[in-house]
C-alpha cells in the first residue's frame, strides 16, 4: 500500500515510519525528526531508520 493511499489512521501499519508520522501530522521532515528525537515517546532505531508503534504514537497524539 502506498502511503498516499491511507484514508485514516487505522489504515496505517502497526509500526510507523517517520514518513507515516509526517503524513499523519501534516508537518515537515525536519519537525518530524525533531519530534521523534525529543524523547516524548519510545522509538526504535533500525540503522538510520526510526520506527514507532502506531499504538504508542496514537496514545501520545490523543493526549
């Protein structure tokens, strides 16, 4: 599934990429990486990639 085909947050995979977070929030790449590196939620680094659990991210987003 191409990221541009997602219609709702439920359509995203269970493990999000930085690009997914960027699309959900509608922010730029720089702001996305600042957020992911801020320590506000747990992320997993795989090489240079950053992955985040959709469940963790949505809980953070909903406050």
